[in-house]
């Protein structure tokens, strides 16, 4: 009789880069780790930075409606110029400074919807980016749960291996004693069998320990929480309030960030299309200009009709129209935004049924895991009774080693199945929470 390794141990192996750790054994519950992941994970911070970029773009759109202007000041040397409107002489033997400055200010009054469309696009873009950041948060929360429950499963299976090793050690010791007795029913090959399987399980124990440590580092990486060691806890089913499938579908429609992100993205592209089209219309503005020049080596003519570049201050204001005559470019840019909007609409058409299917599948997995846990619990209790019965018989010398190994295998398989079913239940809850866009288990973070 040989104990199958896969039947005794299923390890969760997570390959992640090592991170520096420091002593911090407080606040390492799943809820605390989830809080740390939500606030400290770098991937979430990256998505939140995209929100800040969108907010800066909104500020740019708002600034386009404020007064704008430009000022230019130049300075240069010039030869002496003397004379009046009719005659002038230039003396290159004498030079002096020349300074000229001009300022122009424009206040848009009406843009035929261009400015308003840019503002509207920026606002919807912010909302879309916020939902994308929430999508990333939900993804990181799911991964944190996955790694944490994987750590618990690895620890539980490590303990299971240790228990089976202890049982086999006792059985091997009893077999050695029984082998030395006269008229013993224990055969040498039974003892060799027990000791061989004992060494196999010890090796599996090393693998379980290594897997647990790897999963522990994965938790530290994903949660951005530095610690030396997670508290040792066997895997347990997470509490939750069971709802109907229709309830979860309603939650998904109200909370799933993909729905909102697509909706806001479509509206942002529509507004950008309108803004690009409006570029072909003029901009009505209120403008003002002021310019002046000065040079001590140039005479100033006493006539308003004289075009004096050197010593004249002029200025004024009025209402004007500004045209951008690149109509083909405006049309192409509007068509580009229209195509982007249609692409998002296409995504919406296949995403909505897909999300509904995801919610249904997660709900069915949760139902299966919940019912499976009840069966696994009964199986574990029955297998334990079977093993205790054979262990007692083996101790009395009336149960063969093969029967003992069969019952030991059954007991170990039942315990393994029970732990894996709890893991499946917890992961089904984690998946359903991600698919509906809101936590459905009794977890606060």
C-alpha cells in the first residue's frame, strides 16, 4: 500500500520577488492586510495618479475660459535718428538703446460649444479614471485574499502532514516491537512499508513548509505590509450572508466599476468629438492691446498720423472673431473621437452579458462550495472513525498494516479535501465580491 503524494498534499506555489521585511506583528489579520493593500499597493497608486492627470486636464479646460494674453519686450542698440515726418537723418556715429514692449489680452466670450465640450469631456474622463482605479483596487483585494487563503491552506496541509508523520512514527515503533515478539503477525515488509512512507511524508513536510513561506512573502508583497511572520492560523470558512442570484445581479449592475467606466468613457469621447467639430466655428472674444517704444537717440514726431516705431505708446480694445481655418484637420480629429466612442460602445455591448455570466458563475461556484463543505465535513468525521478503529486494532495486533494504511490514507484525504473545500469556499466569496463590485463576505476594510 502506497500513499499518493497528491492525495496527502496540495501546495499553493506563488512566485514573487523578495521584499525587505521588518518586525511588525500587529495588525496582520486579513482585514488589516486588505486595508494596507488598498492604501499602499503601488498598482493602485498608479491608477490614482491617472485620476490626478485627468483632474489636471480639467483644470486646463477651465483655464481656457479665463483671460489669456502674451507680453513681448525687446531691446537693441540703434543709431541716432533725427528729423520729422517729412525728413529724417541717420547718424551711425552715435548709438543709443532702443526698447519696445507689447501686451495682448483676450477674454473668450462665446466658443459655439467648444469650451463647454472640453470641460464636459474632462469631467467624464475623471469619473472614468476613478472607476478604473476602483477596478484595480478590486483586483488587488482579490489577489490579497488569494495569497492569504493560500498561506492558510499551506499551513493547514503542513499541519496535516505533521500529524500523519506522527501517526506513522508511532505505528512504525509499535511494528518494530511487535516484530520482535514470538508468533507475531507483523511481517518485516510491513515495517519497511511503514518506514518508507514515513520518509516520503517527511519530505512532503519540507515542501509544505517552503510553500507556506513563499505564500507568506506573497501576502507581504501584494499588501504592501512589512512583517517577519504572519500569525499561524488554520484555514476557516469566511462568514457571509447568503443572497439570491438576482440580488447579486442587482449589486453588480449598481457597483461593478466596468459599467460606470464604459458609460463615462463613452460620454467623454462624445464630448471630445463635439469639441473637435466646434473648432471649425469662430471664437468670439473681447481683446485689448498695448504697445510702446522708447529711445533717447530718436526724435518723436508731433503727429498722430506719423508711424513712429521708437517713441510712441498706443493701445486699445474691442470685440473680435478668431478663426481656425484647418477644417480638414478638425473633421479628422472629430472622426477619430467618434471611432473611439464606437469602440467603447462595442465593448459595452459584449461586456454587459459577459459580466452577468461572470456573476452567475461565481454564484454557482459559491453554492457548490457551500454544499461541498457540508459533505466534506461528514466525510472527515467518518474517515476519522475508520482510522481510529483500525489504529486500535493495529495496536492490539489484529489489524494488518495494509488496513491501517488504507484508513490512514482515507483520513488524510478527507482532511485534505475538507481544507481544500474551505479554500474553494473562501475563494468563491472573493471571486463573487470582485464580480459584483462590492464585498459580499463579512469583512471590513
